[in-house]
C-alpha cells in the first residue's frame, strides 16, 4: 500500500516562508520523480515543482521560480518544498505526487494560506 503524506502547511504572512514535507512509504522512492502541485479555489491544479529520482534535475513553474526550492532525501523517502517570499497568490492546497503517469500516487494535500 503506497502512502503519500504531506505536512507543513499553515497560515503565514506575505513575505514569509514555509517548508512543506512529503513522506512516502510502500513505494520505491528513489526510482521515481517527485512533484508538488497546488490548487487554488476555483482554479485548476497546477504543477509547481518537480525533481528527478536522483535530485539532479529540478523544474519550476514560472510563478515560483527563484522563490521555491524542491529537494529530496532518498534516505528518508521524503521530498520537500521550501517556499520563500510567499505571496497571497500562493494560497492553495498543495499536493505531493509520487511517480509519473501512468504509475503515480497523490497525497491528501496540505493547505497553505498567505495573508496580507
């Protein structure tokens, strides 16, 4: 049974920082790409950041480049999303995805709310 569990969300003021974590079990973590997505109210889910299995290549949505950093610790089966200089428009539910289509697994999401 694959489990994907996000944590670290919360309420933060604009300009602040948060670090999200995503722990994965039941899955050969270090063989697969990991990704963070987000979904704001009334909007489609969007890819925020992705990292290859070894962590050698990362990619980001233009809206978060220079502010967010994705990383992974394969020894801990965990991927992180460090978010800095947060803006109100970063408010969303953030989801972690393990793997890539057709073999992918999603977490339940963690709410990030940025206040002005």
